[in-house]
C-alpha cells in the first residue's frame, strides 16, 4: 500500500506455481521429506539395477564369446584327432606308435563329457572321432576296446537330433560305420551270431543313409558293409553271401576311381572268390582271386594292399590246391608267406601276424612235400 501511495511499482500479484509449492512444502514439511526419501531410494535403486544389468549383459556377451571360442577350439581339436586316426589306419609305418597314439587319444576322449557339450555339431564330431578310434583298436587286435568305443559313438549319436534329411543321413552313416566296427570286433572274438546281427544293423542304417542322401561316403560305406556281411555269412548261407557281395560290387562300380578304392574293390573281389570257393565253384573262384592279386600287386604303395594281398594269396593257394594245381598253389603260398613276413617285420610284437606267418609256412611245407621237395619243406 505504501509503494502504491508513493507511486512506486508494486510487487503484489496472483500467487505463482512456485509460490504455492513453497507454501505447501512449509505446511507439509515432514510428509514431503519422507516422500523425497522414498523417491530418492527408488531412483538410486533403479540406477543401480540398470548398472548391474548392463554389467551382466556385458559379462554374458564375454561368456558367450568365450564359449564360442572354446567350441571352435574343441571342434578344431576333434577334427585334428579324427584326421590323425584316419592317417593311423592308412599308414603301416605307424604300426609301432599306434598303441601309444590310441591310448593318448582315448584319454582325450575320456576327458570330454558329451553331456556338457552344448553344440550338436561338436557332439557329432566327437562321435565320429570315437568311431575312428574303434577302427584303430580293431587294427591293433584289441576287439573289446574296439567294440566299447563303437558303442560309445553310437550312444552319443543317439543323443543328437537328425534335423533335416542330410543331417539324418549323416547320423545314420556314422551309426552304420560304428556297427560295422562292432561286427568286426565280434568276429575277432568268435561271436559269429553277434557279428551277423551287427552286420545286418549296419547294412540297414547305411541303406537308409543312402536313401536320404547322395553322399558318396555313404555309398562306399554301404559297399563295404554288404561285402563284409556276405563274407561273415559265407559259412552259414553262402548263396545269400554271394548275393550280398555281388550287390556290394555293383555299388563299387558306381564310385569314382581312386587308388585306395581300387584296393578296396580288389579286396571285395577277393571275398567274392572266397564265397565262390565255399559254393564249390572253384574255377570262378580262381578267376576272381587271380584278378584280385593282379589289382593288389599294382597298388602295393597303398598300405592296406599288402595285408589284402596276403589274405588273397592264401585263399588262391587253397583254391588251386582243390583244383589239383599243386605247383601253382605252392607259388601262391610262397608269395603269401613272403607278404606275411613283411607284415610281421612291421609289427613284430603282433601274435596274430606271427600266427599267420606260421600258418603260411606250414601250408607251403605241406605243398612242397606233395611236390617231392622234402628238404625245402623241412626248412
């Protein structure tokens, strides 16, 4: 009023929002302090939660990256191990280091818990590598270890989802190859009934794999499985055995030519000769076995060829003996003994190879006696 009467600008006016807020704050000071404390706690808690969430997300990304790196490293390791096992199967010069190699490899597999491997591709790689180790055990004359490894490979493969047709075919191929290894192990242990069951299961898996995919490896595996099934069945049912082997040879004719496959085809032809011999078709058996010997002679630089050649010469000598061609049989048996000796020199601690050499020499001595070569037979 005094400012108005003195003609000075007055400050009075309608109450502003800030004025009202200050008045409310003074009137409800206690209540507002409590609300402020609650609001501050909420804000600080939200900020802390956001911070921890950001840190957790960052750690999760780091963990995911670390797991990815670990998976990649494990995948590379399994691939290297599988390639090493393939090499061990193919090269005779590794005979002396195979036992140590396979034990170290098996220790590596034992250290891996398949249940803790989340990546399905890695599990599949592990199963494949273990199946390869089964084949090496079989080559080393350890059928029980070979069967155990093959069974583990099948168990791991059984945990995997086939997914699309190609993935399902891949699993069936792996299972078929592992079952073939189980059959080989049972043959070595004298369990022919168990071996035949495993052979039939292997053929069924590989037929299904071939129906789902045009993978040439599946065709090759089915070819081997059919011939091996026929070879195992030769005593019980030589007629059915002949059908299986001929089917395998037809599949082999569709496969691309490689030196290794040429050796394999020669082995299959050799087994065809053995079945023909069991059927009493000796002239045909002699032809097939002679063709197999010629093919194997041309590929002795392939490691498996020498073992196959010794096997084929053994049965060729038997066939020639039954045909009454004793001189030719003695030549075949002599060559068989030479190949058996080379194989024993590569693996001198092998009782199986020593037995095979002894058998070949005894067979040669018997033929030399029939030829009147007593002094040579005595040697």
